[in-house]
C-alpha cells in the first residue's frame, strides 16, 4: 500500500485536490454565498476551469499522438463536456428551463469539473440511463 | 523531399465539411432564434447542436492516418492501422515491389473476416509483406502512392 502511494503520489494528490476544490466550490456557492463577491467568483471559476482542462488532458493524453492534437483535443474535449452537461441539464428541466436555471446547470458543470476523471463512469452511466 | 498522402478521398472530406457546416448553421441558427424569440425551451436543442458540432470537430482533429515517402531519408512510413500494427517504417532498400491487392488476393496472406476491400501491399520478400489498408484512400491516391514507390530510385519526386 505504501509503495502504491509513493508511486502514484502525483495522481493521488491531483485527485484529492480536485475533490477538495469541488467541495469548496459547492460550499462557497450554496452555503456561504461567497460567490456573490466578484473577486471570489472569478477565482473559483478560474481554478475550476484549470482543473477541467487538466482532467480532460489526462483523458486525451492516452490517444493524442502529437502536441497540436493534444492541445486541440483538450480544448474541444472541455467544451464538449460543458455542452453535453448543459444538454442533459436542459432535458432534465424540460420546458421549465430559464436563463437563470441554465446558468445554474453550467455552474454545477464547472464545479464538478475537477472530479471529471473520477466521475467519468458515473457520467457514462447517467448518459446510458437517459439514452434508453 | 517528402510525399505525404492523407487518408480520405476528396468526396469523403467534402462530406465531412458539409456535415460540419450543417451542424454549425443549425446550432448557430437555433441559438439566435432562442435568444431573439426568448423561447428558452429550445435551449436543449442549441446545446445538442453545439455538442454534435464539437463531436465532428473532435473527429476531424483526430483523423491522423496517412502514409509518407521521405526521399531524403529514403523511408516509407505508414500510420494507417492494420490488424494489431499501429504503424510502421521501412527503408526504400527493403522494398522489393509494391502492388494494390483486392480483398480476395489479400486472403492468401491473411485469414479472418475483417480485411479491407483493397490494400497497398509492400513486398519485403515473397512471403513477407506490409499492408496499408486502402479503404480510406481513394483509388487515385493509392495509384499515386504506388507510382511514387516505383519511382523511388529517381531523384525527382
């Protein structure tokens, strides 16, 4: 166990940081309402955005062979995650969807981005359920 | 000097770009209509359209298979996957001859169901050959590659 921890310290600390970041984002937004302050909101969204692209990079790194493709796949993959999440969100709310609710869905997508790699199987499962 | 041949013939590339244009026009059009008419129930359609557009873009970015003839290093390289081989590189000196084989002709060398309809085969000797599956190339492209391989001894490309 100790050997495993030592070998994968980088990945493990990345996952732990991601989980902490997601938990703090939700707490700051819904519990302490700290995101109403623009400075805090910008900082939280920026950190979550960085984690989003870092997570997507982890996924695309395995199959992208050149540097250019790696960058493009990371950017497009991040955008695809957000658009797919908001598509499911919109379908979830149906006709009741409003710009405010849509903003909320996007916010949740950004907050969950730091744990994207860990939650990937869950996302696929939800997509499978909704897909029929 | 290099001669590089990207996969996918002109018709297939045109088809992909038409598909991309359709998704682009659809998603931008629906988004504008949603915002202008304030029909927020159409937001799901906008997001779905943009998702499809991004998927096509990701597919385009990852179209990577191609063959290259490097006349300076005297190397023929293929990045087109065939069976378990992801890609390979051979020197011009190793090439005995090259030919475009049909599926039936390929069955002499390879067993199994999933053989390409046509393939460019590079013979290293009578029994050993390297295969570039030709289904994603147009016939014209395959003939051009074959022509270049046959003229590999000359200085001009």
